[in-house]
């Protein structure tokens, strides 16, 4: 899906516009403890067009210089990430020098830009928009993000501007799509280079030569892979990965397109809030996952250090106890070759399909071993189970009454499936359904 970015000075109404376009269809909503809600990225649609929308906004206070710096940064982010840009200005304030500067940057990028003049709340303010022609971005659209007026015309323009040949690269089903995710400076780029640099890895000579190539396809003897969104990493051209918000945004984009997410943690610095946030996104998206603790060469260790670190990881990421952990050094290449082995295993488990008969015999055994809970004298009866999806594996468990299911019993059944079939490295989904009475 194409990406539309919203750019503009503080207080012009970017977030209001974002929320209006996103409606209730926020792609990633976080209600998990320890994960804050970040409304910067959402799915949206207009008529028959579906698109992603990103809010590049950020700082809302600061000196003129600082604002100018940030908004330049935003513009660069939008140019790099988006297929079309909505530039929002303030119709009440008129054209400002910062608007002019950003308009120039956007204009030079040759990305399609639609100019939205916001806060035109009633028809007699329409004259406010004419001065905005001087920005050289074409016809200004008078909108009121708050009241929702003018937005249809604006979106018509944005959609018309997205290049016809826009297409996200599709990969064959049997290609494993891997993304290295993590906050800045944990060593993602170094690991990408270390992985691609080993002699059992074959990177196609064309990789990275086309303008839009952001992924790196490569192969080992027995498997094809593609590293998602690695162009910047390989060239070390990380212009805008400076703030947390932007790095989270990049991670979101990569998570969306991958099968297996490799969460990279800095072994020297340990786990911080942002690591958990990024892991939460990958989990929400249902991706297979492994945790790589990097920079292990510079960690002072004794024979218990790895074990302690592992316990800390398990404590900090209690919701992904199934994710394998690997301690590596991109610098010395210690254990780097193991990453792809684990990724491959994770990907297989992520796509695993279990035969219904086998599935049901495992569940029946589990139920016989530990009988289901009762509630007010009524006992849960587990009738049958089917696998309804892969990537991640999802199971529908049909019962006499879903209200009688307890979280702990559901967890018990999940763990039985995990130990029977080895779903290491992948999340699982369990749906408890009422068996329709005949
Ligand atoms: P990214 O922002 O996650 O892509 O991180 P980089 O790959 O740019 O690495 C950030 C810094 O950490 C650079 O100075 C690297 O040289 C350094 N670095 C990366 N991996 C290792 C490692 O395994 N050991 C050590 N000692 N330094 C590392």
C-alpha cells in the first residue's frame, strides 16, 4: 500500500488531520502495559484506495531555529518514506518563512505534494488561501481538519498524484522475509553487513542497484531470504534515524513486511523501554521473532552473565517466552552464522500446519490430564479444535460455552500445543468459539 506523509509546522493541525484520516482504523493499537500508544502510523482508505498514513509531527515547542531544524528533518523523512506528501499550513497565520523553506525542500524532491491550508473553518475565510500559491506547490486546498471539510478534494488530489506504477515488491511464498529491528545504534547495520559478509551467503549482484530497492535479497545453499528495508543500513546513510519516533516508524514499516523479526538489543546497555515497544509491535503484528543480544564482545562476563541476561530478557518480555535468544557480536562475528539458522526454523514454525486429527488427539490428552475449569457448577467442555490460519498459527477451539474458559486454561492448552509441535519462535493465536447447537 502506498504511504502518505503529513508534514508541517507545529500547531498547524497535523495530528487532527491524521486522526481524521485514520478514523478508528489505527494499524497498531497498544494497550499492553509498558507500551505507550503512538498514533503515528495508521491504515486509511479513501473511496477504493487504501493507503498508510504517517504523521511526521513531533516537537510542538522550541525556538524558531529548533522548529526549523525539526521540520527539515520531517520533510526528509517524508521524502524518503512516502509515496505522496500532504503539506499542511495554517490559513489563519498565512505563509511563514518556515513554510517557504519546507516548500522548497519538498518541491526539489519531486515527490507529489498536496498543499492543505488548514483552519479554514467557514466559507468567508476562503480568501485566506490565495497567498499560498506563492509556495509554488500548486493549488492550495482549503480544509478544516477539525470540522472535516475540504478533505475529500484534498484526498482526490493525493490519490491522483500517486504514480500509477506504484507497487510494493512482492516475494515468493517460499522466500523468508527477515527484518532486523531495534533502536538506533544497537548494531543493526553492522549485523546486516556481518550476515551478508559470511561466505555461505550469496547476495545477488543486482541487489540495491535500482532506485527503489530498499530490500536485499540473498540466498544460502538451501534457502532464499530477503532482508527488509536494508538499503540505508548497508550504505550507512542514516540521515533521519535520529529521533526515537523516526526509528520506531522505520521499525513499523519493516515489521509490517516481514515474516521473521529479529529484535536486536544492545548487550552493553541492556533492555530499555523502546526495545519493549518495538517488540510489542512485532508481537501485535503476529510475526515470528528471535532476540539477538549484540555487542557481546564488549560485555564483561563470567560464566553466569549470559544466563543472567537471559533471565532479564525473559522478565522484560514475558509475553514472548517462546522467542529464542542468541548472544552475538557483529564485530567479531561470534555466533552470527546462527542467526539465519534460527530465523529459518522460526519461519518454518510460523508457517506450520497441523493435521486436524493429530491436533485433536493432543488437545484431548491435555484435557484428560488436567480437566477444564468449572464455573457456578458448570464445566467447560472442549469439543474440537481446528487450525484456522498460519503465519502465525491460529487455532479455533470449539467449546460448550466460551464464558467458561479461563485465561490460565487457555494458556495451558497453548503450552501443550507448543510442546507437542514445537512452535518455537512464533506467536500463536487461540480463538475460543461456541459450538453452534443443532
Ligand atoms: P544501528 O543504528 O542499529 O544500525 O547500529 P550500527 O550498526 O550503526 O552500530 C552502532 C555502533 O555500534 C557502531 O559504532 C558500531 O561499530 C558499533 N557496534 C555494532 N555492533 C557491535 C559489536 O558487536 N561489538 C562492538 N564492540 N561494537 C559494535
